[in-house]
C-alpha cells in the first residue's frame, strides 16, 4: 500500500541540496557516507571515527537550522537522519497501516516490527499485541520489545522462519 505523507512528499525536491551541503561539510571526515532516501537524507557513521560523531551531529543540526527548519534530526548508533518533521511517530504510522489494511478488506494483518533503538519503545508497545515487536541488537535492560535477535543477520533469519511458518498456516496470520 504505497503512501507518502503529503507534507513529506512536497519536500523531496530539497533532498539533493541538503545531501550536497552535508557531503561538502563532512568531506574532511573519513568513513562518512551520505545517502538520499525517498523522503530524507541519511549520514551513515558506522565506519566513521566515533570521536567525530558529535561534530557530525552538530553539522547536521546546523544544516537543519539553516536550510531545513521543517526537517527533524534523528540519531542512532549507525546513522544521523534528516527527515521531514510531520509529527508522525513510528507507532502511529504502523497502526495506520494496520487500519488501512482492514479498511481495504484485507483483514487485520499480523505485524512484524523490527527496530534497533530504545527510542522505538512506543512502537514496540503499540504493536506487540498485534504480532511480533522485535528488537535487533543486544538485550540491554528493560525493553518494550516482545522478542530480541542479536543482529541483522538473525533478523533476516527470523523473517524467513516466520514467512516459512505462515506459508503452511496462512489462516493463522
């Protein structure tokens, strides 16, 4: 079910400019990669020197204040994202998808939600009653996720197992 928030979609034209400005300002830092996504720009920092992360975040924040006030900065261990701030959380988006599926006569789907940040707790809480709320990464204290897998490879394996199981029991979804 294709959908883009209309406000976010209207901002697509600014993404190449934002990506170029980030690329220019972060060029001196090794291991930093800039990616234009469908509705935002991601600065991948996995290969960057961890000591440069505060400078990277500061540069993205500066760009947002200067050129992209209607955008929001999201930080994680592996990336710094610049996406339109449309006031929609992950849990709101996922619930909307479930509701649209029901409205289109497809029933209530089982949700498989995978996240890698503790900040996704609202999505874990909102979605675990509808299926699987899976945290990808090491278990760290309390989490709202109902399941954990250690890394992305394990997440792919889990998805394959779920798909395989559903192929034998399609009515149980």
